[in-house]
């Protein structure tokens, strides 16, 4: 395990997709999808070009490399007339896990949600991803509805 003592989290724009292409591919592999860098590049770049998602990247300031990311998608409520956020992707490179990077990315996403007047952030994780479930619950996310493949969690933003 490589230690990341100095790290910064940035929101990337459409010119910085290259910072997450490889991490996104690794994220998909984690969820048992085949590696496909061309697909990863196209998918991320399209989201950024069309302003369809918000991506935060954790960068090691020691090695100047991306070590994790999270991607948020908007979720609108007509009744409440607000935009909330779905934290759809969260991935930390295996070499950098258990250092609080995932938690920092989640908290950055929550701060962003608050800045954009969202009422909640929602996410899903595999039912057997116990490590992620533990982190989400420690932060304050509450399990919504169980599923056979994924659990949905939600946290209110105040």
C-alpha cells in the first residue's frame, strides 16, 4: 500500500477527463465489466462535454497522479423543485485504499450538494461490498431499500 499524506481533491472540467479515464476503467473492472479504455474515454468525455455529470478527482500531490474519483449525476424533483445528486461512481485505486480518500471524496460531494442547494445525496453499492457500506454508514448515510444486487443509501443535506 502506497501512502498518500498529501492530497488534493479537484472538480475536473471537460479538458481534464484524462485524469479519470484509467480510474473509471478500473472501477468498471471492479464491478466485473471487461476492461475497455476506448469505452471509458468516450463515456467520461461525453458526460463532461454535455455537462451531464460532476466529477471530483483525488490527486496525490507527492506523485502528481490521480488516486481516486467520484462522479455525481443530477436527480430532479418536480414536487420539491430541487436538484439532488446521485453519487453513482466512487473508486479509489487499490494501492491507496484504507487512507480515508473515499471518505474525503464523499464529503467533497456532500459539500458540493450543499452548495447547489440539494436536499440529499443518494448512492448504491453492491450487497457484498461491506467495506463501502461501513464507510457510508459511518458518514451518516441511511440504507433505503434492500435489493438482491445493490443497496441504496441516502443522506440528507442540511
